[in-house]
């Protein structure tokens, strides 16, 4: 069986959950003697996967720097006092306006440019898929699904992997999407033979345009031997509260974690807060820490290829995300025996944390602070919740999760044949 896994962008040089699951599927499928191709259209042409990928897996990057897309030029207003620059930018702005007007007229407006560019990319994908002739296509997002199906009739069964709650993928609940983008995303579901969701409750958030089969398959969680999990009873000179996530405050809300810790830092001088991850908000978060004068208590450690080892060195996992799908860092923290704290309102987090059993679900920032203090003060509670967390993720073994995936993939392939 030939399987192509499509992540149309950000597969190379990216270390997110989507990339991790793409590699997990590819690696396990080749072990089942499948021919596996990961296909992308990624401008990082010299990039590489950030997670282990079996050498038997082929990576096809469709990116071509000569493939030009129509774009509106952003107009620039020169605010300096150099008369030569003023004249240059005035003439350039006039020229750019003429160009923009011509492109807009050619395609009938912004939406026309969007669909023109999308159609060009979709044609590229259609030719590629016609050439390699896979038995099954797995798209790693609905955006990837749109890329390969817009204006195309693909007779190959397509299965989509959902990285979060489904309605986050086709609405503007989390960030801006144009009306046409949301419409095309919803329409794309009609091309699916099947879709994987992370929790049973997520099926209710699929759009009416989907008529295929929905199967609940969680993400895999690396299992830890009971003898290797965190030993909370061992006293330390310095204790660590840890957060592992991309530095993106609009989602991961590291600014909230900093705020919460700042309220208790003076009371617990032998506790520090440690962030692992990279992202665009590093400078903003560092400035927040500097204003609080906590540079010697709050640390940004960057990317780690060994998150489990970093988690084992910690004592509490603080995870104030606004929204999640099936947060891998959270489940890994639970696997190593850390007590965890998240928000009751956060999707995914509120599925994995059983309040007051394997962690705490806080209703607001103040309650998060109180629950954090409760864990800091109580070693036995940290040990008890950490053990319960370790036990609760045992059902997410790689073997069990992949077996569900493989059964679903082969089922779709057999139906097609």
C-alpha cells in the first residue's frame, strides 16, 4: 500500500505536534511494509524534519522558487526627511498602486487573487498525485486538504488528521480568516472519506459538509517505567515549575504563567519557573520578566530535543494554554509523574486532566495561583497526583494508537478497492 502524507507547509524545520504525528505515522507505516511519502510545498528547501524519520520514508518537496504567485504589493509611506528618498518612495508608491489596480482588475478583487493562487497550487498538487498514484492520502490539516482538492476531483480515499478541536480549523474562533477561506475550508470536508478526531466529544464540532467516517484516535504518549518517574520525596535545594510549549502567548499563554509565578515568587524563594520552547514572543516575554525583576527566577531555555529528560528534572508542570487539541507536552509531563495544572476552559486539557485527581483545572488566574501554591506546599500531593497522571496516560501507548490508525487506513483502502 502506498500512502502519501500531505503537510503542505511547515513540515521542514518545524517541531510542532503536527510534524511529530506526521513522523509517527510515517515511521510506523513503513514498518508495516507500506511505501510512505511525506509531501510538502515548503520554502525551506534545505530544511529537514525535526523529529526522527525512518530512512525508508521519502520526502517530496514540491516547492519551486520560479513558481510565482500573484500578490498585492504593500504600500510604503516614507516618513524621513531625505528629499531623494522622499521622491523615490513617492514614485514607487505610485507605481505600486498602478500595479495593484491592474492585478485586482485582472482577478476581480482580493478574493479572485486568493482563488487564482490556490488553483495554481492545487494544479501542482493534482499533477503530483496523478504521477505518484498513492492508494491513500493522509492530510495533516484541513488547509492541506484545501490545497490538494480545490477545483480537483481526486478519486483516491483521503483521510484527515485533526490536530485540535475540529471547529478551530474552519472558523475564525481563534484568529482572523476571510469569509472565502472559511467557506472553502468547510467545503473541503466533502472530499474526505474519513477523519480522525482526538476525543469523542470533538465529533460534535465537525461541519455539516462532512459525510465520511469519523474515528476517535488519540495521540500516542511515550510510556515511562514506574521506576524512572519523578521521585517527589527526594528533597532539593531548588525546585522547578516547568512549561514546554512554543512561545506563543495568544495560545500557550506563557505570560499568564509568568504573572501567576510573580505573585508567589517572594514567598517561595527556592522555586523557579523554567520555559522550554522557541517562538516569536520570546522578546515580549523576556521584557515582562525584566519588568518584574525576576530574571534570576524565570528562565527561557530554548528548544530541547529531550523534553522527557527536562520534565524529569522538574516538580510541577504549569500549562495555562487558552486552547489545545491533544497536548503532547502535557501528556508527557503526566507520563513522567509530574502533577499538572491547566485551565478548565481549555479544550484538550480539560479532557486529559481529571480535576483534583491527576492534576488541577483552574477556573481563572487567581485559582491557578492558589492551586500552584497548594502543590508547592504539599510534597505528598505532588507525589499522589503525579502517580495518577502517570497511570492515566497508559492507555495512549504508541502500539495501541498506531493499531487504530492502521486499521482505519487499511479499511478505507479496502473500501476503495
